[in-house]
C-alpha cells in the first residue's frame, strides 16, 4: 500500500520536501538570536541555551498519536495491524500496506517509486508511515485529511492494490471468516461492522501507535548530553540558515505546504499541488516532509529523484533558501538529521497471524 506514496502521508517521511523561505531575520524566533555554529556550540552554557530555544519551537514525540476524534483501542489496533499486513486486500493477493511501507525498514521501501499491481509504477515516492498521523494532511498533495482517510485510497487505486471498488473489498473480507470477530470486537456497537470506512479506522488506529522516539526527543526533554557536539553544531546551523521556518513542530515538518523551487526554479515533471486558482504561481506545491528518520528513508523528494541526504540538503539550501552550504555546514546538518533517527517499535514490526 503505497499509502503515502501518492500522498503526503518519508519523506516515506522523503526529506526536506519543500524547504524554508529566505528571511532577513533568518534564525530569529521570539527575539532570541541563534547560537552560532562552531566549537562553542558544544559548550555547556551554549548547549543549554540552544536546548531551551529548541524546546520553544519543537516538541518531543507523544507516546501515541490518538486524538479526540480518533481514540485508540486494543481491538482496533489488533485489527488494523492484521489489515496492514494482509496482502489479500489487493486484487492479486500480493501487495499489502507493508509492501511499500515496510515497518522493519523505517516504513518505506527505499525505492524512488513503488511497484504496484502487475508491476505498474506510480509517479510519487512512498513516504514513511512512522509518526505520519501527526502531519496536518496526508499524501504529498494533502488530499486526505488524516491517516484513516488515506489508508483506504491505495486499496482501490488501479496502479497500486487495484481492488475494483469498496464493495469488492468488503466482499473479500466477509469471505474470510476470521475477520468477522475481529471487526465485531473493534466496532461492537455496529450491526454490520465490516465496511471500507472501518478498514480505514482500524488501519489508522494501528498507524497512530507507530512512533519512533529518538535521542532528539531526549534532548528536548532535558537531557543535555543526548546529542554529540557535532549534532548540536548541526542544530545550530539548522536554525542559523532558517530551516525551522518550514521544518517545525514535533516532526520537524509535515505541518504546511511549500513551493518546491521557492527561491530558484526547480525542474520536475510533477507540477504538484494546484490550488483552486489554477494559477502557474500555485504549481509545485507539496507538503513539507517531516525530518524524523530521514536518514533511513532515501531516496528523497516527491519523485525519489535524489539519492543521498547530503545531496538533498545542499539542493534544499540552494533552491529553497537561495544559499550555498559549505561542506562543513552540510556535514553538520546531516549529523543533526541523523540524530532524528528513532527506535523502531519491535512489537509492531512482527507480522501477525492473519485471520483465516
């Protein structure tokens, strides 16, 4: 399920999908000047000041991503995990959500674009599902409001899992007796709980448990030595060049759209998100990719066209910020982004025994 492939839903969560606008006050937030990069950034006083500043603009990951509209129950998570791993949700019984969003591989397949039904290729990269429920929209173009809505779309996409329609999916699930008690337990108040809507709710409940806390979260939580000197230096550079204008919040991204090629036109066949005006000025808009686990989710951009983190970091600085990074700045930024790599939830990765 290239669930986030045609969407936003790494990066599968790609890298700096669209970057940060240049600003004469680059790096200034709340009137506090950024700690300059360099050896001093590793010092105790400077490190503490940088930590406090970071806490004001970023946030540690929550334990899960439930909200008032989408509560998490054990029954829905168990059902959602089964559905996530079940290739029978595809026309040829060969593709599951996990095929393109491999939980053992940080929620991606590390391919520019993923092969779907009968080997067909789409045109957008499969971002990671880890931490995805915290993003403000799903899919690269934001056409789904949440992971519950997003989760069902690839199942009936003819290029992806290729089921004919929602009714065909429901019929197939009802033909697997073992799913009936799982749906009933997850949606006990419903007389006929096997529905496409509930497939999305269940998969969404499972995905809302897929968080990957890292040393970065420990740093934001107060552990001053959670990051190395170079990683702290990279954080300082991150703020100095103004990446936080777009890569903000607990995911360092995933909270807004931005134009790819903001400061300098960037050539890509995919013109991206068109706003209702249809104006040329509204082309090339994509969701800003989160940076959590970006080290593990290559290749990058909506089309998977950039292979390395160093390459996309320099490209983003040039085309989104109008700046040229030195090799030292690039190395420091990459070191910082590697500190955003989290711990995979081992209990979520193991394929469950599927209903028969």
